[in-house]
C-alpha cells in the first residue's frame, strides 16, 4: 500500500521528503516526516532498480527510474509546499528578532495557510488519501516550534503561551501576538466618590489606581479589571475585595509584585495585598463565586423612630425590582435576594446605624428607602417612616 501510494505521488513531479513522508505519518512511527520521506524514496530506489543522482537540495536524492515508466523525480520546487521547509530556519530567526524586546517564557506557533498551499495539499490528498496523513499546517507548527525553541531557549506550550508566533503564509511573514498578563489581588477603598472602574465624568477609578503602576512595570498597553462584585461609588470598601487585572500586551512579565504593592499603597485612597500572577481560568472562577456582604449603613429618618424592633422582619427573602436610578443601564426585572441578619445602634431619635448581612447584588439604598414600593420589604416600609441613607460602607465580604 505504501509503495503504490508513493508511486502515485511521485509521478506528479518533485515532492520533498517532508511532503512525501507526511502522507504516511500514522504508519511509520518513530520517524520525522522527512525521515519517512527519505526511507520511502530509498525503498523505491531499490524496488525499481533506479540510479540515484545527488542534487543540491538538502536531504534529497532524486531518482531516474528505469522501469514501469515512472516520471523522473526532477529536483526543483516541491509541487506541494514549494520548498517551504527550507525557509523555516529563516522564519525562526525572524521570530527571534521580533521576540527580542518581549519578556516571555512560553510560546505557541500558529500558521495561516495560503490559498495556493491549501489547494496543492488537497490535490495531493486526492491521490494519496487522508487515512494515514498529517496536515501540512500541523507539521509546519511542530517543525517551526522546534526551531524557535532552539533559537530562543524558550518552551513551546499550547496550553499557556505567553506569546503566539503566527506564520502568515499569505504574506510570508512572522506576526507576534502578546497574550494578556493576569494579576490577582485584593483591594480596600478608603475614600467615597470613587467608582470601581472608569466612568465618564470621574477623573480616576479604583482600577486606575491599581493598574497604573502595573502598566508602568509591565509596559502593557491597557487593562481591564475583573472584580468579585462591586461597591457603590459612594461607599467605602473596608473589606478585602478580590480582583484580577487583565493587562494587554505586556512586554515584561518578570516583575516584583511586592514592590508594586508598595507603590500602590503609598496612596491613601486604595490599598492592595496579595498580588500574584493569575490566569484567564481564575477569572471565570472569580466571577462564579457566591458571596455575602455586610454593610454598615447610617440612616436618618423623617420622624423620630418608634418600634425599631420591626426591622427584624427584613430578614428573609427580599423582592427587588431594578432601582429607578439605574434603569437607564439595567433591564427592568425583579430579583430575589436574601437578608441574613440585621443589627442596629441608636445615634439619635431620628438617626440609626444598621449592620446588615445580605446576598451580593442586593441594592442597599433601596433596601432602606423602598424605592416607591419597588423593593419589598424595606426598612422605611417596616417602620412606616421615610429613611434616607447618609453614608454606607462594605465592612465584610464572605465567600
């Protein structure tokens, strides 16, 4: 079977050892494709009593066949890959040059096939079949990866590559994509009036204050913050809130996280701790975490408070329709969240401080005011006394 198929292939003209051997990749194990190709070519030389002649192309012996009218396998351009494998060392050196300013440990090779190569490979498959072959793209990936490993001393890793080296065969050039760098940490926010992420009309955000030093040290081009929930911009976050910063196109990955923590913590508005390298997978896990929050809420009421014990009835399931204040940004729907516990301290006849433990995603302001009946029950509704939130803080996050 190998002999008959190889004869069909070689009748079409010069096919290099890589492209010949690749058609039998799953039959002759323990060899590279070019080794398979040389072995098959040598076998045919003996079978057909051919006289070999050396040519200038590396790893190739052409043969003039004396029997069965098989066409001379003339040296020249491979009818399948156009001698692409001879150019791979050149592409590897170009990759090394383009990777030089980038700090990375792992890489992955990708290939964008040209239309002409795809057509040539399909034409070969029509003669040889595809039952035992490997694709041209797969072999280029592997062989170029080996050469880049040798040139750079770095490791090819398809699962966690720091960079992607793309061989674009449409324009015959190497293109480099730098994968994001992920940094996990936890933050506290000590000032009110600061949004977690960038909002129009605000000079800076929590994300900005954390990201700027990281961008400077990594020489990244931008960032996105993924946090485990968020606090209202008017609230302080006195509990440690987990987050992961997604840094785009970092040129440097080997950074001292403790030094960056010290730089960030020089400010008085935001503190961080536990900075470390993370992953895209951990972002998904972070978003899935179920958590509870404990708020400290200072509320002033319209009238002196009577029967404060009635607020205990807030414990349980709360029906909360999307607050009017955010209807421009959120769909109008009803959410059901749970209040786990409530305690209070009297400051004056009209002012109380509450500590409320509840599910994440429950809007604390509306839990106090009732939002004109959109949140049931509410503290104002239970007390039959309109309350207004003066200030509030996240004091504990439970995960």
